[in-house]
């Protein structure tokens, strides 16, 4: 019961972060602030969702797999954001160069 | 609870149709490719909802991931080709509408206004009503599930999907592998590849991340391949994961990758189909039927074929991404 409540609470909070990040992606004016909104909000949001799911995991192996997924998405997301930012820095705004 | 799931399914369906429509209607090719990748991910979710995690894995890895990467690199090549054409002709002569560059040019122009929608509408109505009629007359049965369940002990593996793919319907899987190989032969027959027009990002971030990610991808690929014998997974999904790792490596250091030795590369590319065919012909000669396994040998043979197929699929996907024969490979 406590585990279920915690799961629902954590995932709802995580979804809130996702919604905020998406709103930032849609509303912010330039690439850098969009990246700022997206990466931070999504990393925390995914972390909360994963934490919530851990309370439903069947054993230690599942918990570790969830942790691994979080770490991989963190690494991949950070790298992708860095590359988008770097390309914008050297080549200018993506849309203006097309 | 069920109501929530229905709402989720309806939202997913609406998203699928909406994304597909935006993808087809978009005149910007880059946007269309991004929407295509989004469509693939949503479709993977739909497969999960249909309780088909194997297809969901394959759709996410191959449909969205690898195909998306192939489309993006094609787009980049097209852009380089078009830019080359334009700089060849500094005086702005309008391109000959029947000339070789016209098709490429047309890719960037908005499509002409349709004169009438009547043919398209009629076609959609006819196909739609045919589909609905077919679905209406579907018998409400469990499909082939009971038949597969009844013969699971004869398959040599524990996972019904793998049993169907590698044993009961091995013919289909064999032809799928052959099609992937033929696609690569088609790409190679077009000639030697140009350098990938990607600009590797400067700085230590990308190589550092790859140093972390590629070993993890290799372990995950082998795990997915191994898992295929008793849970969702298998050669195509594992091959896609390994191929994605290879594509990342190629993308991040396009100049520093040594060309693979040609003979070894060809052996690896053909290993899946070759081994499958050899096993199938042996089965035929030994009296178990084409692509049948000798009794007691089904499990080791399936594992062997899956390993070879994974290797071939991964290599083929990377080779398709590079497109064309490797530089310095002049053999026919």
C-alpha cells in the first residue's frame, strides 16, 4: 500500500517535470534556453519516474536494470544536448541556416 | 482502470494518425524524417499495448532507430549533392525539368496543388471499405497460439516467438535475412562510397561518451540475443543494437576508422544467410525437410544461426549506413 502510494506520487511529480520541460521546449525563444529547460527537467522527471517504478520492481536485478536505464539516458541525453549546443555555437541557429 | 487504458489507447491512436499525417504532408524533408522517427516510437508503444514486446523492440530499434539514422544520412548526402550541383552552375539557369537534377530539385519544392482530390478519395474509400469488410469477417479465434503452444516441446527453445521465427516458420526468417543482404548488395553495386558528410563534433564529450556507451551496447546486444531463447529478444533486435553501436563509432570518427579486411567483412555479412542455408540444406538431405533440424540438434543449431544472423545483421546495417563499398576495395 505504502509502496503503491509512493509510486503514484513519485511518477506524478516526475510527469510534472516532463510537462514543465516540454512547455519550456515549446515556449522558450532560442536553442540554448530550450536545451536548458529540456535536459534539466527531463533528467529529473525520468529520475522520479524510475524511482517510482523501483517500488514496483520484483527484485534487486530489476532495480539495478532501472538504475542502468536512468544512467544511460542521462549519458545519451547530455551528449546529445552538448552536440546540439555546440553545432548552434559554431554554425548559428539551426533554422536560420536552412 | 479499464476506462483509463481505453483513453490511453485512443490518445495513442490519435497521435499515430496525426504524426503519420504530418509526416506525409510535411514539405520539409528534415521535419518529415524526425516525424517518421516519432511515428516509429509511438508504433512501438502500440505494439507494447498489443502485448507484442518482440515486435515493439524490433520496431523501436530498427523502424525508428536505424531507419531514422539511414534517412538522416541520406538527407545529408542529398544536401551535399544538391549544393555541389548548385555551385557548378553559378549562373542561375532554371534546371531542365527533364534533366537528372530535376528529381532532386523537386524534393525541395513544395508539391503542386492537387487539381482534384476525387481519385485519391475514391481510392481511400475503396481500400478502407475492403479493410473494414475483411476485419468484420475475421473469426474471433485465438489465432495460431494454441497450435504453437501444443508444439513448443518440439521447438528446442522456451520462447514461443523464437520457436515460430527460427523453427516453425524458419523459411520467413531466412528470406528476411536474405532480403537484408540483397539490400546491401544493391547499395554496393552502386559503387564506392563517398565520405560521410557528417561533421564530427569537436571536443572530448562525444568520444568519452562513446567509450562508455559502446561496451554497454555490446553487452546489451549479446544479452538481448541470449534472452531470445526464453523471453522477448532475438537476432534482429540484438543485431540492431550492435549495428547502432557501430553506426555511432563510424559517425564519431569517420576519418580514423581503418577499413575492415574485405574477405572477413564479406564472410561476416554472409554468415547468417550462409549458415541458415547450410543447415536447411542439410535438413533436406537428411530427411527432416528443408530448414528442418535433426532431432536433439535444434537448440544448438538455433543458437548458432541466431549468433551468425546477429553478426550479419549488425554488419549489414553499418555497411548500409556507410553505403557503397569501402574505399580501396576494387573487387567486383
